C-alpha cells in the first residue's frame, strides 16, 4: 500500500485528492492547522477514528511555517508521494497579507524540500504551482511562457516553482510543478469569485438576498473542475522522470460571462442584482489567463472531462440545496448562522 502526505488536505483540492487517493487504496496522511474551530468539513465524509480497523486517512497537526515539525512528520510517515497543496491562496488577500503569504506560500515549499533532503526519504514531490504566475504574459500560456507575476501570491508561487526546479537539479529529488489554471467546484471557498456568484445567485432566487457585489467583471480565466485536476497531479507522480506541466481546459471566459450564465440558468437578469465594488479590484490586475495543456495531454494522457457549463450546473445544484436549507430555517424562525430561534 502506497503512502501519500498531503498539505492543504482540508481545502478544495485536498479533499478531492484525498478521495482520489483513497479510491486507489493509498494510505493518506494530511497536514492540518490547529485552531479553536474545526475546518474539516470537506473531508468529514472520508474521516474515521484512527482506532477503526482498516482506517486509511490520518490527520496530523502542523504548520508550513514550522520546519522542524515537518521534518519529524516526514521521517515518521515515510510517504511514497507528497502533494504540497497548502498555501495562503487568495490572491486579493495576498495584497493585505504579503509577508504571511510569502512565508507560507513561498518558504513553506522550501521547508518541505529541505525536510525531504535532510531526512533522506525516498519520495516523489508535487508542488501546486499556479497560473497566476503568468500574470501579464500574453495568452495562451504554456510551460515555455515567461512568468510575469502581478500579486504577492503569484510572486511567492514563482519562488516556490524555481526552488522546486533547483532542488530537483541540485539534489536529484523527484520534484515536479503542476501549473494549474483556475479550477472550481461546489467545495470552492465562498470568498472565491465563482462560488461567490453561485452562492449569491441561488440565495437571490429564493429571496434570501437581493444584491451581489463583485470586482473586475472583465477579467478572463481558464476555468475547469477541481476533480479533474487532481487526477493530473497524481499522473505527474506516476512518471519515470520529474517534469513540469500546465493543466488547463484551453478555454477562457470572463467573470461577466460566468455571472450572466449562472443567473440565466436561474431565470434571473444579472443586471438587476449585480453591482461593481471597486474595493474588490486588485492593485494590479491579471486581465486574461488561457492555458495550453498540450504537453500534459501528450505526456500524461490527461484531458478535462467536465465542461464549463457542466461545472456551473454542478455548483448551482449544490448551492441551491444549501439555500433551500437556509430558507427552511428562516421560515421556521431560525437564524441561518447559528440555528438559534429568532422569535
């Protein structure tokens, strides 16, 4: 049985990857941060108490800013594969917290690579690189496109990308970068624009909300399904030699188009409900991201399965069920936030 170690396991990608690996009979170990509230909702359906026979998912407290603990965990677990997905990954927030973003998103990668080097474990390492690294570069963007980062998050990811290549060349580590373009799902955090849109639109449809505030509606992104993209991560670590790959759908759509399509599917006119709030604009914008994943398709045999429209339908369906539950609570006189009776 193979062992995998996953940072960021409680996030969108981590939850889909954990499902994928468990389905393939891996023993999966995930890194989670200690806090006063639990943040494991995305993987609660996978988790069993470690006393349960045949348990294959184990969670470990730790932090990407603590190098010694990372070293101890890797030495103890001895994973065959490491998937480094953990980061401060919200681009707009990275402008508000640039130092923290650089430490966790950039140096966090270095700490894991150093832990691999110093412990001497035989493992394959996957780094979650980002299309945000391309920034202002002209589309389509491929593995040969020069990075032009436009945010502290993107700059931190560029550092992580190059340090992975350096450790691969200097120490012979099996370390690979997956440059993933935007990938969404019903498990996407509600502060990310796609989920923010589907969440608000379904609430508006049921009369729970009357307005949605967004930033740059003209920004264009290459959106795919997170469940498809985690398969590409795994495929990269099944190769004989490490390499770097762009993972994308090859289509680009604007935030405006995404918004209009979501509202249209709910028989709503988005112009009546959507307003632009300049506070959501980034200090430096990325106008268009469009990935060329031809290398991954040829070398890995990977291609996306879920279409843009199917992704939207999936997200609307999930958020509509959530909105219906909220409406039921409100109609019964309860608060949606804490289920306490209002009257």
